[in-house]
C-alpha cells in the first residue's frame, strides 16, 4: 500500500446537499405554478453557469413517482451560511412552497 496522495481528480470534495420538501401549509402566492417553475429553472441554470451547481433533480422512485421535493448539490461554496443563503433564495423555498434542509457532505473517492 502506498502513502502517495491520490490524484487531483480523486481528492475529497466538500459539497452541500439541499433537500427540499413540500411545505405542510403553503401560503397563497401571486405567482402561478408555471412562473415559479420558470424562476426555479433559471435560478438553477444561473448556479450552474457560475460553477456552483453540481447537480439537481426531483425526489422520485425507480418507477418515476415524484415526492414533491428535490435535491440540489452545491459545489465551490465556502461556508454553510452561503449554502443556506443559496437554498433559501430558490424560488419554491423563497415563496414558502417548500421547506429546505442543508447538509454539508464530504464526497470521497474509492476504486481505481
């Protein structure tokens, strides 16, 4: 077994995982569902374009049944405070339609 450092592409990566769920008692809002969705997609695209979004998608099972929430994985974020700020500005969360939890995650690599 070698004491050599892993290659650069195998270094641990510090990420933040944002898990949203439908709000139990969502408020009435002025925006339509389509408008919120359009803002949601634009918000995620902006994060991606700035190198802050590693991936995102709906919570669903293997049959494609959705559970009303989603997962967003953030990268190149300095602090938990920054990650929470980003998560709270996502349009569904901002409008009170979803709640969100943010978890710090250290992604590690295994294998060759």
